[in-house]
């Protein structure tokens, strides 16, 4: 968690750092801080709370200088406070560090440093790093950082400055993401590309165990052991606007509206022109022979990505007919799953950096499974470590609440299930072609749903007055109900539960009382009659039921409910890619109606890089 940024060049570094941090606030926003070389030496300014608090403080007391590091924090060790904010310094105030990650042995190191006379001013694990570097310094900051890291266990992306060598910025990556931006007479570090995109598109992505030494005119890359390395420079083709709000009030709303493009981009180049099948030239390890040898599948992910995995389970089972289990990544390792060389483990992660997902990936590989990653970030840890990966071309997702990343994951699962079916012959070409034709209509169908946002705004404003809600569904609709419920809780703070509709009467029906809003998903033709019975059970107890149904099923549903939203008709297997969109909009407008910070919900961060 946390975002780090660094600058060395000729500009006013305070402005560059604040700008970079504003693009990284999705990684945490408990506090923010910067350290800059000023004419009076290395100076730090930091403050608890959003970046705006720091920006205000700096307006009154600016830090002037052209070299600096910055940090936006998601608290792990120590509560959000000014003292626990980064950057951290040593007792001489000559060394300053920003850190993303966790130093697992920090207590041990802290005790050692205290015994050596060091006085700590914060409760963080990071502060040990600045003291360690100061202790190891003997005139060469690069060597001091290398020696300090030898003592550290855990995850760390670091930006380090010392007043002794003000022409250098040192960056290290170990199990937390870090990129280097290359400019003309200036260079940058950042946790993610949007942080530097306004200044340069040319980047190096550091791998674990690598570091970079930046001056304003050069970047040297080396391993933590000090062996120089060369790396291909990547030219990022995102435009600055893509990483900004583009005229929408919130990133979430922009990202909801970007879904038709995300669907098209994720499908682009992967469907044969005559719709005879799917192409995945990037899947070098998952050859048809390898796919034929797979006996079972485990899908592992967290949060919204886990919900995409629940849909993926049904898709693979229906298309290929082999058993699939879906697990929450933080639980997967602890149930001792039966993994063999014939197991395919699919890890799903927007960021590609989620700690639990990464740990599950490694566990699966240790046990001999083939790992396929579905991720939105090329070059992320998950993408690099998996045996094969499918990129979802959703583009940068900034809002904490995942929308276009989720639906692109659904598209990736649909394509992959069809690819597998065609490789093993479990479905014929005509059936696959029919699914692909329907998939190609999805972007335009989502556009039609988005045109009805105002209707959903009214519905959401009514629901926002309640403190409890339910989502119910059967089959694929249940998987979508789980995602709708998570989205609502996450940003509106309305307590909500998603239930398999048939399970309601086994306990939870006791919670249904007069006026409670219930969203019933009813898109599966074979399950509509049973859903209507469940809806009636809810209505008989006073629940107010709003159905999300489609043109195929509306006739059987509308008389039983208090309101309906009708989706365009598609094939049953593809409905999640449409049904979730009104639920995203309802959550968005409910959050807005309650006056919440839609893009940065309380207590959460976009990228969860701690277990
Ligand atoms: O980056 P990942 O897809 O691995 O993130 C997993 C979850 O943290 C994420 O999907 C989270 O549940 C979303 N913020 C929910 O909107």
C-alpha cells in the first residue's frame, strides 16, 4: 500500500511531488509528506489527512528546491498521525526515506537500533530504514542503502535522499511496485505510471531486488547486490487525460462510462474475423495439449476480482465441463488445496500487486500448478510471475471501487472459456460463433444502459435513505448480486447483504421488514420462475423489490415486483457483463446522495499490497 514519488531535475520539486502524489492518492490517503533539498538543507513537511492538508501547509511554508521525494500513506504500523507520516529521517536529519510495503522484522531492528542509542519518533516500521541507512553510511549512499537492505525482511519500495550527496536520488524495489521515469535533464520515480505521466512517457519498470540511482542527467540500474543491469525502456501510450477525470465528476463515473471501450479493447484482436474462434497468441504455455491435460481449475482472487472469478467458474464449467473452485486469496493457502501438475490456477487481479493473490500464485507454483494471470497491469508482479497472462485492456482504474476492471475480467473469462472449449473441442464452432457474436454486441448494449443513468439515479436516491439492503439472485445472477452488494457497501456505507435467493428462507428472511429495499437479479431464463417465488416471499414480509431483469425475462417478473430495470437481451452466459452496470450506477448515485467521497471511500485503498 502507499504511494511514493521522487524527482531530480531543475523544476520546483514541490509542485512535481504534489502533482505526482495527487495521482497516487488511490493507494492510500491517511497522510502525505514530502522531503526536499532546500538551500538550508534537507527539509521535510508532512501532515495527517488528505493531500490537500499538506498542500495547504506548503502554501504557507513552501519547500523550495529541485530534488525531493514524496509519499501518500495507507496506515499499517502506527495510526494515521503527523509523526507516523512519511518521509522519515534519521536523528541527524541528513537522510530521508519514503517507503511502500512492510518491514516484517522491524521490531527486531528497532530494538537493535535502540540499544545502539537511536531514539525513535514514530510507531512505523519505516523509521528503522532511515536509521539503518544513516548507520551504514560511510560516504557512499548507494552502498549504505545496499547494506541497509541486507538487514531488512519484507516488502519495500524506497526513495532515499541524503544531504551528503544532494545530486542523487536512490530507489529500491523489493516486492512493492516501483517505476523510473526518464526525462530530459530530469528523472522521476513513482509507484505507478500516472504519477509521472504528465512529465514523461519513457519508463523503466524495476524488478524485485533491483535498484536505481538517479541524477538529473542519468539513471543507473543495478541489483541490490550492486551488479549493473540494462533494461528495455518502455514508452507508455496512455494519454494524460486517460489518467485524469476527463470531464466527469468522479473517476468512478468516468470508469463506468469507459466500459464499452474497455470491452472492445479487451476483445480486440482476440476474435477471429469470421467468429470461428478466439486467438490468444500470448498464451505460450497453455497450448491445446496443455489445456487437454488440465483436470481441475482453481480461481483465486480478492474482493471484486474474486466476484469475477465466481462468474469465471460457471463459464469454464459450462464451456469445458471440468471442475472449477473459486477461492478468496487470503484463505486459499490455509485450506491446503489439492494442487497437482494438472491443476490450472487462475489468479485475477486488477493491480497485479495484491499481496494475498501474489502469495496464492507462489503457493500454486510451488505445488506444480500452471498459473494463468488475468490482470490489468502489464509488468505487474502477478503478470511477471505467472506462467501465462491475459491482460484486460481496461486502462488505468483510479477509483477505489472497481468497475471497468471487473467487467473486463468478465470479458477475459468469456474469451478464455471459449478459447478452451475450441481447443479441446468441447463446444462446436457454431455454438462458439453464436457466443462471440453476442459478445461483440455487449459494448453497444452497455451504452444503452448508460443512457438510462437518470432512472437509476432516482432509484438510488430512494435507496440511499435506508441503512440496510439486500441483493438476491440465482446462478450467475447470484455472483453479480455479490458484486453489486460489495459496490454499494464500499462507497455508500449502506449495510447490504447478497444472498442466493433460495437460501434466504434458511435464516436471513428474518431480517426482511417493512420497506427494506431488495434488488432482485432475474436474467437467467431457467431460474426465473424460482426467482419469482423468492421475490414473493420477500414481498410478503414487507420488502420493496426492484428487479434488474432483461428483455427476455421481464414479462415473467414485472408483475411480481415494485420496479424494474430492463437490460437488453443477450445470451444467458453473458448477462453478468450487462447486469452489473445498473448496480454500479445505483451504488455511485447512492454514495453521492449520502455526501460520501465516492472515489476514496473511508478505510480503503486501491491497491492492497499487505496480507
Ligand atoms: O487489484 P486487485 O484486483 O487484486 O484488487 C482486489 C480487491 O482489493 C479489489 O477488487 C477491491 O475489492 C475493490 N476495491 C472493490 O471495488
